[in-house]
């Protein structure tokens, strides 16, 4: 028993003698830091059939749509329910199907919840005109259908809701990483439908004097009706609309 204790003390002593002082040796990372994009904002897009776009353009030309000037200078149609016109019923159905495909992919709740188009209007912008930063109240998903744009110059800017509060009440340069950017610029193609949460701030920057043609787009909002949302089991927040 005594011999065993002596042997243990001896072995421990030998180990201590072999310990190397690593206090001055720098740590080396085994890999680069990885950053995930948690909680992204879903912005969808789809290229629509040329025949559908032509039908809208023919409708606009035939009806000689009237426009009023926005506070930012661009024009907005006086008709805010264009897609309720009987001549555009098939167009409305195609756009409704597209926005519901986007909506279903985003919520993925296993329930056939449908969105319906509420109001719809046209916007027209000449060179030097813009549209101020705004959201779309009383709507769930908002959409912009681009009928005629300069694909090299025209754009829409989506504001980053986290650019000013990523790390609390601290202000950093807005020109750093993608997480610090004030806005994301999207340059749409003709015949493209862009879909996004109605709470997402966006704007149309001042159109360059070098842009070709007139920028023409159709915007519309959506709402839920004839559907059930929420859950009695989870939060007792089920609602019939």
C-alpha cells in the first residue's frame, strides 16, 4: 500500500516535469468564422408570360388611364382597383395564383390559406422622378409588376430593417457588410412580378436622365378572406376571416 502511494507520487512528479509553458504560444483558429443568415426577409419574383403583359398594356392604351402626381413627383393612376375590371379577370387570376404560390412557400403551415388581391393601381415615372420611402398598410403581401423598365438603369430599393439596430443603439458605417447596408437595390426585368411583406419599407430612387422610355408598373396589395388562420391548440389565436 505504501509502495503504491510512493509510486503514484513519483509518476505525478515526472509528469509535472514534462509540462511545457504555453502561456506565450498564440491560439490558432482551426477554421474561419461562419455566419448564417438567420431570419431573412423573403422577397419573391417570377417572370410572367408575355401575353399576360401585352393584355395589360393593351388595356392601358385602350382606356387612356389618367394619373395624378405623387408627392415625390411620379404619377399614380386615379383608378385604385384596376384588376377589378372585367377585361382583366384572367390577369387577376394569374397574379393571384403567383402571389399565393409565394405565400404558401413562405408560411408552409399545411393549411390552404389563400390571399386575395385587394386594391391595384399603376405608377408611371419619367426621368428625374422618384417615389419616397413607404410601406403598404392594410395589406399582407404587396407586389409590383414591371410592365416597362430600363433594365440597365431602373431599380427598387428595399430598406434593411436591422441596419440601425443590429447591435442595439449603436451607429456604424452603413457601407460595411451586407448586414449593415441601409438598403438592397433590385434591378427588375420587364414582365417580372416582385412580391414582399407589406411591412417592408421600399422606395423608387430618382430616375436617371439617361433612362430610356417610361417606367410603368402595376402595384397591388393582398388580404385574407374565407380562410382560417392561427391555432386554438398553440396560442388560442385562431381566427376565421
